[in-house]
C-alpha cells in the first residue's frame, strides 16, 4: 500500500511524460549513462566553465537537468563503489551492505525491476561492485571493465567478455591493441603489465571509444520487440586523464583559468589528506600544475562527450531515439585543485558530492525541454524517478524518492535538506541556502596525535564554490546553531551510527 497513491496518480498522468501518446504497455527504452569523477561543473551548460560538452549540452537543452543532485557520501576512498550501489538499488548510504562493495539479493535493483516489467537488460563498461550482483542484475552485456582486472591507463584498459554465469577471472581478461596493420586485436592479460598510464592513442583504442562502440553494436543489432534498458558505465573522466591529442590540444594549459576555489593547500587536516588521489600532484599545488591537470580533465571530458554523442546519433540512425529516455549522471565530484585538494574524498560540492543528472531523449514530452530543476535530490533518487517515468512500480526496498512531483505544474520539493558523510571524519548538512560541514579527527590510541574539530558554514546560493567560511561570524551564529541541531537530528533519523563494517571509529563518538 506504500506506493498506492503514487501509482494511481502516475497512471492518470503517465502519457504526459512521454511523446506520441504512449501508454504503459508501450514503455520506452532507457539508456542510463553513468560517468566517473564527473563533477557538476564538468558540463559547460551547467556552470559555464571552459570545458566543451556540446552533446551533453544538447541533452540538457532537450530535457531536464536536476541542478542540485548529490552523492550522499562514502565510507571508502573509492567513492564510486557506494555511488553505484546507491544508483542501482535506490538505497541510501547508511542502508547499503557495508561500504557498498556487495549488493545483496534482498536489495531490489533498477535493472531487475525493469526486467520484471518486460525489459531486456544490458550492461556495458565499468563494474565496481561484487560480480555476483552483476550477473544477477543483467541478462546480457559487453566489454565489462574495472573488475576483475584493472590498469591505470585509458588506452590500455582490461576488458572481460560478458559471462551470463557471472564468473570472471583475471586470466580471461584482455587488452585491445593495434597490430602492425592497424587492426584492433585482443592481447591476454599476463599479470606482468606495467602499471600506470604508459600507452597512447598509437597503441590502442581509448576505453571511452571501446564502450561507445559496444553500445552502438548493441543498438544496431537490437531486433527484439521488448524495450531495452542499457546501463553504459564509462570509467572516465577518472584519472589517468588521458585523451587523444586532438582533444588535449583544445586546452593549452597556460590558458586554463583556475576555478574560484583554487588553493595551494587545504587550510587544515580534513582527516584523510594522504591517499592515492591526493598524491597525483605535489604539495603545495601551484597554478601551473593545476592548469595542467585541468587541461587533462577538460580534454578527457570533451572526448567522453564526443563518445556520448556517437551513441545518441546511433539511437537516431536506428530509429530508436523517439522511444528512448536518456538518463545521464556522474558518480561523484572531483577537486582538481579546488581547496588545495585533488580527489573526491571530501564533501565540498564541486570537489566531492555535486553531480550532473539529466533526463532527456525523444520519449520525453516537449513540455520538459530545457527544464531546470533546482530542488534537492540524491543519486539514490534516480532509480525511483526512472521507474515512475516509465510506469513501473517502485519496490518497497527503495529509500530514494521519486522526483516526479518536481515535474508537474504545481511542483513541490521532495526534500528539504541533504545530509552527507565521508568516513569517520566529515559530515555535512544543507538546508536552504546554507551548508554546514563538520570535521573531527580522533586522537590515536598511543596519544601521540591529538584530536581536532573544525566547523565550516557556507552560503551556497551566494558562494557556490565554498570560498567564504561564515562559521566564526557573529551574524551567522543563529544559523550555525540551527544547522548543527538539525544535522544531529538527521543523523539519528538516517541511523548514522557506529558500524565496524564501515569504519573503525565513528564521527559522532568524537564530535563533542
């Protein structure tokens, strides 16, 4: 009975969300594109940065952009792991299995739910959760990457062929390289491959091109009468930020503008300052070093955008576009010099948690073209939103909220605030224009490292890059105290409590 009222309303208004008077028995195809380390400002149309993204800009112009969509957080430095678990299950961070590495059968998933409604489910690209859940969620697929083999090289990415039984081993993975005649050939993984980005476009195809090719092959060969759900998971623009030379040449490093929140060094220890992502550039960060990193970041995004454009063009060529919903989202933000940071292991907006989320495609009604939604949303709201849009009941296990109420004429917010966590060190709470971030570092057991606590308060409406900390200013003390109280209450509601499966210590144990 939980979703009865929603479903009754949905059945009444469903055709208005689709073109050509479609009804539920003629459900549209769904193409879900998920990108890696792609911050909200990494699409030109969203924050007018120097990056060129004409194809994603076009999806925004022809669809809906949810401009305040956030990753709830992570209990692992590899934030893409819980992000993907939340996307596919609609579960909030504190209800994931451990850190999100494992997706248990008890958690209903988006592809399985759509399969139950008559969809053919297909996976292409990165997988960063357990392999058993991959086999369980999809009936078919191609070019699995990320597991069980990985090399930090976008021109030398290990792939595995789709296995229905879900049994993948490293020795069956392969690289795609060019032979002497320029043909693409499979090279077995030996386990002795040199780590790091050592290949170029002269050695083999870029991973984004390979995955776009696999997606286009699927679209060109799709003859089934049932609708499809394709999950296209690009591992870019995650580092190493390699792109073909033609794309890199678009961004001369000396001409790149630093973001407004650039800093040479973060002003304090946020609890997790020393890890792989932060070691990608030396301390202190110099303008020249960050310009080079931003040049690489923008180049790989523009190259990724071109591959997304190829897939959308294939939908149109095959006559599938008009009956397809295209859903695009990023899995996390990325600092690349913001606040003196490089990675996404934080809960600043652009540096860690603010992501693009777009719904577009020919199956969306004309009344939703170029619509910008400014209400709060999470990544785990994407699953129920997509299910509502295609007229499929939302499973009881889903924590996320459908964003359909934001799309009607009498639009009303479905969330009044957002709450964020990173490991045992950081918590944030956003309500209205203001965002509170709290940091704690517990003393170590030997007593050689004292604990600390830092508070930040930002007016995001006026300061979207989080540059001016208001927490010590007398005029803002009532707002600060209100948000601190509300954050505690939200922590209790979300069951943000000590869990040894997530971290060895707990934020709230040391907050006071």
